[in-house]
C-alpha cells in the first residue's frame, strides 16, 4: 500500500469516526445549537427556589461555558446530535469544564456543567428559557 493509499484510509477513518478532535473554542456551531436563537434568556438553577435571572446571549455558544466564559480554551466535542451536545473545554492555567446541553425546544434548554474553575470543583445545572429579544444596547 502506497503513501497516497494510506492517506486516503486515514482520511476515511477520521470521517467514519466523526472527526472527534480538539478544536479551537471558536469552532463551527454545534448541530444541537443551530435551532437555538440568540436573545434574552431566563436561567434558573435546577431545583432552586431562587428567582430566575435574565441575560442577553448574543452568541448561544456561551451556554456551553457559563463558567470560564472569557478564558482562552480549546474544545473537544464529545457528542453532537440535533437534541444534545456535550463539549469539554480545557483552559490552561484556569481549569476545565464539561457541559451537556439538552435542547428540549429551540426556546427551552437544560444545561449540565461540571469541572474545575480557579482550582475549585463545581457542578451546575440550569433550566434556560428564551424570553425575547435582547434590549437595544444590551449585547
């Protein structure tokens, strides 16, 4: 088998395996997030009696990193289907986070996130509901 044949076999294996490789954080939109619209979202900790807090999400990819949001990170896509995405982010010197988003509808999400941030472990679960468009200048 020649070098060209080996390269074609390797390329085919990557395609068949789903191409699961570490990617920069600004990688293309995940399949599950394509139907989720930016806007004003209400977030409530799952099972909490506290009032939900509203936030403008101009980029829905921010749901994947509610912690370590502004850090320089690489990402590894673990699962990406039309209703569920799981991504692991590694942020050198700061921590890591693994987030799973369940897309119940394009306006309703369940977010489960765990990892290490600034040397401390965390595990968060949120219910998110789209409540409208962001106010002018809110982005």
